[in-house]
C-alpha cells in the first residue's frame, strides 16, 4: 500500500536535474500541495529547504532536527512522488500558518 502524503510533511527529496538558479541536489522539502491533490495525483507540490538564511519575507525560518533553515517558497515545484525518499518530520502549526499566509500573499492579485 502506498504511503499517504500529507501537506506540511518534510521529506528528503532529489531535486536533480536542474537548470540555472533552481535549487538542486538531495535536500529536505516541505509538501505544500493540499491533501486532496496529494491523494489524487502522482505528483506533489514542494518547497525546498535551505540552510542559507536570507532576509526575504517570503522565506519562513524553521528549525528541522536542530538545523536552522528557511522554506524557499519562491521555488515551489511539482515533483513525482518517487522523488520523496524519506519522511523527516512535520512543520509546527505556527510555521504551517506562516506558510499559508506567505503563499496567499505570493499568489494574491
């Protein structure tokens, strides 16, 4: 039975191959697609995490397993679920709320 992917779970993912300034390599990423999409499709929308801290209001800061980083919401991408290697955890409720606020601001008219 296939694992059910849930919004705001953090997975180790393989983002290669990439082009130009796209975030690359195997790294943690947060699932940002709604659960309804995650149940129906073979792909998920993810936002990669980076340990490079920038003063950007659209990159929420997180601490995952003792490592401080940011969720790179400006590089959301669709990936096949086969790129999800291992479950690393789940965002806290406060960070989940911040992600939803930032996504709303990024995609509002």
